[in-house]
């Protein structure tokens, strides 16, 4: 073949440099729909596990029990002073409720008294009010009425609430009257109640224990034996070397 001529299918190096060689695009992986389903299920499971109706992150029943004083033995099976002591991690506040319950009339399971709420904002380990550091602590009280039917107690605030004291911080809110209800355990002198105040508290679990009796209602758990000294002591004989015999 003469030099300088080429067949149509021959390509020189110079021609090859002018031709753009197209490379195939890398194959893109399509998202696996199963992964989306699993991720969505995990998210739903987390939300359901984190949310309980009517409860933030309140103390468990066992934790509340452990903070309470021992029960008081009283003549009346219900009347007396009941206390709770709980922590809500969602709102970062401790609360001690005190229920003062007195019978309206002997023979009737109807009661009157007072509800007191002593609350303070603090950390989980600060079960007693810490020194003031700018966060709120308040004490609120209200008159109350109650009744017991078939072993279930209801005790609720009536009238208006009173802001008794603000030892720390500043109070600029309202307050809904508390309403506690639950079954009494006569062996433990406790009742596991729920609080419904029509606002923040919706079926909030609160454990109460009777810690004091009303005046004149205390029972002695063990009989006390009063030992009176004899009317006189026999004379002591003094032996030798200063020893008494």
C-alpha cells in the first residue's frame, strides 16, 4: 500500500486524540426499600418507648417508697398525715405532697383537710431542697375534701389555692387544684394514687404513705412496762479494804 494513503477503517494516532471516548457511567445502587422500613420501625419504636400517656419521666413506685419515712400506727385506719416524695426528670422538679386528713364525722368515710405542695427545681440527686441558686422553689396549699369507697380513696382540692412561700426564684404562673385517687393498702399504710389536675398532671403516679397520726390517735406498737424503783434499798455492808459486800 502506498505511503500516505489509508483505508477508511484505519485511524491514526492524531485522529484518535480528537475523538472523545465515552466511558460508561457507574451503576448507581438503588436504595433498599427494606432499610427504609426498618429505619421507620426503629423510629416509631423509640417514640413509643419514650412516651407514656399521662407521665413524663416520674419516679418509679419503688423509688418513691424508698424516700418515705416508715408508716405510723394510728387508731383510725385512714385519717392522719400522708406524704409523697417524687422526682419528674422531664420538668426537673422534686415534689413533696402532704395530705392532712380528718374525718368529718365518726362512722362516715368522709374527710376534710388540706393539701400542701412543696416543689423545687433541682438535679436527680438533690432530694432535699438545695441552697438557692436562682431556680424556683415554691410551697402551695389548698383546702381539701375526700371520701373512701370500697377501699379507694379520693382526696381533692377545693376553693382556691394559696401561694404560701417562694423561698427561691420567682413565681409567675397559675396552679390547678390537685385531685388524688387510688387504692389503700392497709398492710403497708400506703396508697398508689394518680393525680389529675386538669393541666400538667394527667394520671401522674404518686405514692402516699401515712407517716403521722392526728392528735391522740397514735398507737403504741409494743406494750411499755413501767418499772418503779423499790421504796428503799437495803443497807450496804462495807467490808475490808474499802470493798462493799
